[in-house]
C-alpha cells in the first residue's frame, strides 16, 4: 500500500489469529463492491456527477463524452465548488455535506445523500477533479487512480467543479465487458440527461460526444417560471409541432401536483414520454402513471400514451424513496389516495383546457354581436361562478382550502349549496335579465336537449341529461363516502307511509340516504318520518322523491344488476337530473358545464354513454368536403 498522503488509507483489520476466518474487507474492495451498486454503467456515473453539480447550485452544466462514456465522462459545472480539504474528503466513503443528522435523513431534499458516489466511481476509474470556490483564488486539483490518490495541488482559479472520469471499470473487466454497444450506452446517458434537464428548467445543459454537440438547452430564467417547464419540454422532446401543452397545478395538504400534459393528439404508441417525479426524484411507478392514463380515458385511441411531466410533492414521511441508490422506486403510504387525487387533478386540467369554451377566442354563435362577449370576458370569476368552482378558460389555481374539496369529497357541497339549482324534471322559462344574456353568445341549447358551444379546435355538443347525471352521480358518491350531504330541515316533519316491500327497501337504504342529506327515521307500520331533505330538493315533494328513488333503484337492480351505493348514486342522479326537453338558461348551461368539468370523468354518464361529442374543425371541413 502506498504511503502517499493518501486520502484513502487501507483500514483493513485482518484477524491474524489462527481459526478466525472472518475478515473485514479492505476498504478498496468494499468500494469496488459498492461501485457495482451505484455505478452500473456510464449513465449511472453521469447521473451521480450531474446530480452533484445540481446540488452544488450550478445553473450551467456541461457533459463531455468519449466512447459513449467508457473512456471519458467529464462534467463541468459552475456551482459552489469545494475547498481543498472538502475536495479530498469528497472521495471518502460516506463523506457528504448533505446529511448530518437522522432528522436530515427524513427530510432529504438534495438529490445525493449517501455520500458514496464519488468514492465508488473513483474506485473503478481514473479521476481528475478540479474545483474552486471563486474565480480569483487558486483552485484545487486531485488525480486518483482506482481509488488511490496520485496527485494533488493548486490549479488555475475557477468557480465550480470539473470532474473527469476516465476508463470507467478499467479494473473490473467483468463489468467493462458487460457494457452494451456504444449507441445503447449513449442512449442511456441522453435519457438520463433528459430527465435531469426536465426537472431543472433553470439550468442550462450541453452534451458533447467526441466533439459533436448532441444536446443543448438554454436555461429558462426564473421570471418565466410559469412557462419554464413548457419551454424546456418543447426544447427537449419532439412533441409535435404546434401541439399544445396543458399546465397542471393543484395542491392539498397531502399532495401537490404540478407539471404539464401533452394534448391528446400528441399521444404516442409507447410509454416513453412519461416523466414522473416524486419530491424531485425521477421515478417509474406503473400504478401512479396509470392514474394519468385513465384520466385521459376516451380522449385517446386504444394503446396510445399521453406525454406528461408531472412533479408530485408530498411530505417525505408519506413516501419511501430510500430504496436503492440506482433504482428509482417509491412507495406511498396511501397509493390509492395518490392515484385518485392525481387522476382527478389531470382530469380537471384536461377538462378546463380542452372541454370548456375558450373564452378568449370565443365568438358568438348567433349573428348579432352585441359586444357582450367582451363584457363576459372581463367579468370577475366570482360573478361568473358563485359556487367558486373552476372557471372555464381559466387555469385552475387552488388554495389549500379549496383543494381539499376534491380530497374530502366536500366538492359535493358546492352542488347542494350551489347558487344555481338546475330544474329537476320541470322546465321553466328563461329569465334573460336574471340569467344574463351576455353569456348567450357562447352557449346554445338545441331542441332543449343539447348544449352547443365551441372550443379552440372545434365544436362541442353536450347532452344535458347525461352530463347532469354525471355531476349528480359523482356528488352522490362522494356524499356516500364522506357523509357530507347538506340537509334542509323541514319546518314540520312529515310522516309518509309505504307499501311493505317499499318500506323494507327504504329501510335498508336509510343509512345511505341519510348520508345524502335525507333526514329520515323509520317508524312503525311501514311509516317513516321525514325531517329533512337534501338541500337541492324542493320541499313538498318528499314523497315523490323517495318513491322515484325507490322505483329507479328497483329498475337498476333488475335491469343492470346494480346494488348498494352504486345503484343508489345512479338512482339519485337519474331522479335529480335535468331531462331532455327542459329549457336551460345560459347561466344554467354554464353552471352545468363548469360542474361537469369538475367531475372526475366528465366525458361519460354514469351508465357509460358519452356526455360530450366534439367535432374538430378538421372534421367539419372534411364533411363539407373542403380542403384544409
Ligand atoms: P453525496 O452527493 O451523496 O453527498 P457524493 O459522493 O456524490 O455524495 O459527493 C460527496 C460530496 O462531495 C458531496 O456531499 C459534496 O459536498 C461534494 N461534491 C461532489 N460533487 C460536487 C460538485 N460538483 N460541486 C461541489 N461539491 C461537490
Ligand atoms: Mg452525489
């Protein structure tokens, strides 16, 4: 063993006594073994080095490669740099500036945290490191060979760090032989850089392979942070010219989601363009990815996958990321919860941007332009949607409070409290003054059955009954789950008598009916006492409401084999929904659309029939036999 001023002294304790066969491994061997875990291929070394540069606060990172990384991987950053003693220490196993206490371990924010990457990489390569903490004072240089210090000393001033890894695995022939073709290794490296660049739009990246620039993305300035990710994604990934990216941003106390979605038309046949990050770490998580896919249901052809970049932030105590240094796997303590929330968030983002009218581009459908479109456009959100739901054409921005509405199911409250109550089963004339003719230009009711409106890409037709059923169905389901139904107390409780069969059914449904906002108590002799009804049911017709729900329940039971809460939710939705033939005011139409797009599955009714049909401009042109 060399006695140079080694950073790496062989600390092996070899038991000399006869009979003892267990030996503590020489440290260099331990490092080599660890290297097998941390560094499997050039791309994993690239990952570790670039992550170190990011952790050091660099906003410009350059990667130079030779032989797809097997003869040279050099990462040059403009980060904080290291002092000479830190630079020497950085090659020590478990030397890290990133955790000091167990509490730190629980709240890992930096990408690296084990302090073993540099030691591992150095043990299987020849390393040259230069690092400086200011552009004026001399920097420091270290050369190592297979983990042994060969040379150190001053170097030309620099701010940042340059680390060159030569001849990776030169002393582990088995691993070197195991490397795939250069193109394959290079692809792994570029995939890795793509992921790192997507998660750090404010950092510029350049990758050169044997003098050829393979990738170059400029840093996106912080002021543009809102569009930063979109721009970075567009710079990095061929999503299709002119195809739109949809922003997502919502948070609750449990989970925050932000990112972008590709529009359905840019979906691909492979899953390659799906990027999921949990607390900043890139992960593959089939189940959670499926949540996104399922949010796109009916918008994508079978077997195609949407592009997305999504960042999930969650209290580290609810997620286990410390699984393996190279395998990006996470486990949430509430996987199903995360699935549901993510699906709902993506659903809403899609609904807002694709399904609802784009007010900024909307033109009145009728000839008479009263200039009201402008007035509508400048209307304040609260005047358009008193229930506080999402605004069509506006990006959803949720406060932690309002966001809990989709978490807790209290969203349903907004319907029962909703400022706009849709007529149930009876029509009423449009009160144009009250209902705001200004909105008429954007929405049009056809045959008192369909709502027509336009989106950027064409025409949207909504079937009002199916749409309203979807809304009421989801409301009912969440009430049933959370017991949130708002009840309106009757002045005088009513006693209602039922047939024995109806009474039996009613009694079995009572706990769930009460969750929906009915306040019904069983009495003797097939009678119930009704003390309250859901807030959106007009009083006086309690009997017919209950009768209709029971009848509908029976019908669904017989015809569709439905039971329990699913049946009840569908029955309540069917009973409460506006019918074909009901005239809706513009305000009601708008409320319907707004509420529809707050649903998890706005595109289908509870029975699976579509609620919405869209006709693209292209389709219209085709049908009119016009060339584009
Ligand atoms: P970890 O990143 O887990 O701490 P590493 O072995 O990757 O472990 O790095 C060890 C230490 O070396 C880091 O904690 C950091 O202090 C320092 N370091 C490594 N690379 C850089 C760099 N590019 N710029 C500044 N400091 C660095
Ligand atoms: Mg590291």
